[in-house]
C-alpha cells in the first residue's frame, strides 16, 4: 500500500476537527461576563439566575438558557445587584413582572397546594391501588 492514500483522509479529519474547535471557541465567547465587585456578589448572581426560570424556554433557568430574553433578564439581575437590591427584592420584581411561574420553587400558598401536594397525593393513590390489586389477586388464589 502507498502511504499517500492515508494522508488525504487524515487532512480532512484534521480540518474537520479544527473547524469544530473554532465553532466551540465562538460559542464560548458568546457567554456574557459581568464585572463583579466581590465573590459574594457573583455567588448571589449565580444563585439567583439558577432559581429563576426563563419564561421563553420554560424548562430552563436563566443560567441555562441562551434565549435573548434570558440574556436580558441576566443583565437585569446584574443591574439590580449593582443597585444593592436584596435577593428578595429581585425575586419580587421578577414575580411582579412575570408572575410566580418565573420561580422554580413557588411559595407554599393556597393556590400552589396542588403543585406541592400533587406528586405526594399521586404516589399515595398509586400505592393504595397497588395494595388493593395485590390483595384481590391473593384472595382470588
């Protein structure tokens, strides 16, 4: 075999890998950075954007979403941190503007009881149904 036949696929593979690295670099540079005044401020920012839901994506936090609205909301949260607003003031602002849906952990209230108790209730109903079915089957034997 001639060694020249293996050089062309190797060059193509190298070109593809180089293109992938360039694309990854371009995507990494799309993540915005903010000039935090302290490590505590950065920690607060990261915590807040992780617990606020992107209203466009619906199943992603502001930290995870690349939607334009999520970028705007991250910038808004950063601005409110710069204005020395408390975490609760920032949450209240977001709830006032977007509703309680924006919170990943909505407060325990009368209108959210089904949301909090629903999974437990369904589990209890499922276990009770399973127990009844097991007892009927044993009685039939």
